[in-house]
């Protein structure tokens, strides 16, 4: 069962990574700061990076944090040890 129209995939509300600068501009106008966090192995990490670039291009104060391990508080060796336990 689908809960969206077939042509919705191209709309920014359905897929924010498709939004242009003009659709993010209101955040800059309202002084909103944006924090984005993703994993380095995230399936959509390239799209997330691109979206952050577009948001920055709109003049929005945005910060991207890429976490390269399973927890933002562990180091790579600890992450490998924890992942091996899964």
C-alpha cells in the first residue's frame, strides 16, 4: 500500500536532499542554526553531504558531524571491537 503520490518523489518535503537553496533560505532568514549528524558508513552519506552543501549555500549556519564509529564517544579500535561482538 502506498501513502504518497507517485510524483511525490521529486518534492523537497518527500526528499529533502532534492531541495534547492531557495527552499532552505527561510532558515537563514529566521536565524536558525542546523546540526546534521550522520555515520561515515551511512547508506545516504553522499546525499547528506550534498544536502549540507546546499543548505550552506543558502547562507544557513549549518554544522555537519560525521561519526565514523558505532558511538560518537568511542575511538576506531573500540568501535571495531564492539562491531565484532554483533
